[in-house]
């Protein structure tokens, strides 16, 4: 067991009593204890649920390092989608004791098929737009309509200026209400909430062009935050 202490960053706490350890250090003790039998599979049940954000990041970095260094498979049970996003390669979503959706984290997070999964990943993918912001958006002109959409930029198109291209080429006004650029499982993605004013045919053509690029365009999303 002693040889595992440097591996989990507790060499300096070798002679400490449990009451002298922080929550993160106690979690490291638990990880060291689990590694004592040299397992091929490390089961982590809510490993970060009682930790502050900084300690959570440290524990996740430790688990990731141990996974790579010891060639471990890690089974992580959590309700925190940010944790799944930060460390996992694959994810299985459970409801009422059944697996309802599973696959690569990037695919499940960016293309959730089940309502429960959509709710779970909303903190990572979704947008909350205050109702007051919606009320202040420009109204469409004569012969125009306003459409609300969420656009997800994936892979090679995650940094393409598709919004400005669509506005210019299709003659529509696009208001970026909110947006973010991030990574899931090391793969880049961007997501924007858009309010689009223009003729219906032009908006349809612009959305079709975006989808042709591989972007995910979803209308009638729940915007109120």
C-alpha cells in the first residue's frame, strides 16, 4: 500500500490520521485502496459528488493519469455531466434501471436521442436565454418572419464563419443571442442560439445550406432560461 501513496499524491501524508485529511485527500486514499489489488477495472461511484470544483478537477486529473499510466479501464458513475464531458470516452445513460442510450461521449452529448439524455446534457450543450432578451430582439420586416434556432458546429466546421456566410449569401439578418466554443472528449464544438429574420424561403435555404455543411440546426428549442 505504501508504494501507492506517491502515485496518488499522498506521500507527504503517510503518517496522517483520517481527521487530518481533506475531502480530496480522503478520496485519494480510497483510490489508493482500490488500486492495492492491481485491478484491471477501477469503479468510481460518485467520486466527485462532495468535492469543491478545484478538488474535483484535481481528482479527475488523477483518475485520467492513473488510467493512462496503469492501463486501467475506469467505470465512473455520476450525475454530473461536466465530469463525463471532462474525462470519459464512452457514456451510458440509465433510467429506471435500464440503459436508454449509449455511445461515444461526443456523439451522445451532441446528438442525444432520448428526452432524459437531452435534459442531462443541457448544461453542456443547451442554452438558456432570458425571456427579456427575446422580447428585445428586432421584429421582422414586411414579408419576413423571425425564426429561432440552435446551431451546433462540429469537427472541421467548428470554427468556420458559417453564420456570417449565411447572412451574406442568403440575404437574411442573423442575431447571435448566445454562444460558446468548447470541447467534448477532446473534440471541438461550438453552439449558438440564433434569431433569424428574413423571407421564409431564404431562411429555409440558409438552414439547408448549414445542414449540408454537417452543422446541426434545431428549431423550436426551449429558449427560456
